[in-house]
C-alpha cells in the first residue's frame, strides 16, 4: 500500500485583514483600487507580517509511518484539487466559520474525506458535526497521531476528543518541512507556553487552553530555535498569549537565547516594565517589539470585563520603561467597553502622546461566541445580530459595530470612533512614530501606514452601517 496523503488547510476570514472591506468591490473608489493594485498593494501585503499557522505546523510535524502531510495556506495559494487526498484537515477559526464550512461542503461533494478541528470545533462541536466527516475536539498535539494511524488502517472514527490538555513538556518538535517559506514574512514562529492565568471576558484563550500556564522544556525551545535558524534567519515570533506570564520561566528561557543573536517580537503585559531584570533579559535576547493589551483607560471598564492585572495608573510608567529598554510597543485598545464614556476618545489620544506608543491599535469590541461577554451581551439584548448567527461575529478590522455600548448611544459612538481613528492614523503620524521608535523603524513605519489604509476602510464601512441603522430606526418609527 502506498503512502496516504493528508492536506492541512488554513482558511482565512473573508473580512478584516484577509478580506479588507465589508463593502463590495464595486463600491470602492477607482483611484484607491488602482493604488491598491500597485505599490500600496505590496505595502499592505508586507505590512500584514504574515506568519504560518502554528497549529498546522504542529500537526504537520507529527510523524506517522505511511503518511505524508502537506499544508495549504489559502491566503497565498489555490486549493490543489488536482491531487487525490486521503484526508483533508480544516482548521475552523471562530471568526471564519462560513468560509471553512463552505470549503468543507465543496470538498465533500467532490468525494474527499474532511476532518474539522480548531477553536470553533473545540467550543461548538455540535454545530460542526454536519459539516465534516471527522471532528477533532481540543488541542490536537497528541491525538493527531491517533487520527493518522486510524487513517492508515482504514478505521477513522467520527470523533476524537482530547480528554486532558496536552503536556507541553513531552518535547514534541516542530518542523518546517511542510511550509513554503517564501510566502511568509518569517517562518520562525515559536510557542513556549499555553494557557492564560487571567479571565478577561472578551477573550477565549482561557476558555480553550485553560487557566493554568503549561510550559515547554527550555532545552527543547532552545533546540527548536537553533534548528529554525538553519532554514530561516529572519525575525522570530513568540506566540505565547502572555510571554511574561511566568516571569521566572521567561527569564531563564530568554537568558538561554541571548547567544543566538536573534531578533524577536511577542505579546506581554505592561507589568514587564516593573521587572527591570526581566526587561533587561528581553532586551539582550533580541526583543524588538511587544504587543501589550491596554484595552480601556477607564479602570471601571477593565474591571467590568474581568481584567484586573494591568492597573491604569501604572500603565504610563511601564510603557515608558519598556521603550527605554529599546523595545517598541504596540498598544492595543478597545474603545467602547461597558464603563467607557465619550471622553475616552480624548483620553486615548492624550495617552498616546504621553507614552510615545510606537504602533497603536484602536479596536472595537468583537463579542466572540463562546466568551463570557458574548453571552452577557446576548442576555442583555445588546447584540446587533442573532446570538445563534455566529458568522455575523466574524473577524473584521474595526469595520462594524456588533453590539450596543452600555454608556454611549451607538449613534454617538460611531462618529466618535471614526473621528478618533481619522486623527490618530495619518501619514504624518506614521512617519513621526517611525522616527521616534527605539528600533525596527522600517517595520513601525510599514505597520502604521498599513493602519492608515485599514482604518480608512473601517470608516467607510462604519459610515454605511450608521446609515443603515438610521434607516432601520426611521422605518420602525413609521410603523
């Protein structure tokens, strides 16, 4: 019997970064479309800093005799229908349910066997059963070998359910053999821990991966970094949800990585700015930038959403300390949380000036199905779509309101948000931020220019939604 062929597919969202506008193509201006097809298109593509899907890299690295695995990333390549695949695995992201299900239906019609996994399948398996031949529920690191073995012996089950969260210390190696390296900004993506000790109600990380932080062995991570450098010497992305969640572990790990002279970026809490020793290790190990979740500048709003670990009064000093250590800061805000008032827009601008944040991201709350905030907003009647229509809560780029803020009428909130992004994201501001960045000036410039474009699309989509809401209100009044 010849080898069985398995294809692992990443399906992008049809809005947001991967499909930038919720407007139809015909509604975009000809000039903008022309620019996008030229120089701007290349800038946008590079500014997305596309990296490979780590979950599929992990599965693709599982070695099972008689099985060969391949990855198809639909952001960059067409689906290879010309091959006879024995099994096709689709990772279903919570914000890209519809395109994943549509692809699965098409493939099954053509006679392919499809296995569905990923975040959405893990949280909502009952909604997925009709859309795939096989379901993998939970973190598939260890159970995927069982799936491959069953495929080889023609005994595939309809469901594989992970009973216990995988032990990351067992030393499973991740390889790049199934990747097309040229597609990506870098292929050096590494995860050292999994799970989150916090309980922010707008996040689904602790829902899927648990509250306990699980660690990989430091020696295994170091060997992986060393092996990755053999094929790709570009920047590293450490994909831990909070790379400084366990400060002792983080210090030991990144101290070990200092001799490799890598450059890396990751996600952290601003609490890092209060740990001078860890901050020094991060800097010496090559940390160039960190994404930090600031969310609201109203402490009451953060508390309303169960975020307690980043007190607002300490944020300015922490961010300044991180930047003074030579590390750029991407500051992520959510405007419109439950205790936010219209004054938050001005507070965000002042905060940006005060801290010198290198790349700001000003987001609208996206209630993710399966999170606490989604259920609460649904129970309070504040969602703008049916709670059972999960596709309506797809990924977007600040392009549509999905709920009604608690303290700001939506008719006032949308103009406030769009005016804020118009002031914050300009070409002039992009150039100034890049000039002041402690490092990675080219990347900071590209990211900011990308945001100038994306928030311009956001304002157009929100303007259309504002008009639709007004028309619906007028229609209701007439009735």
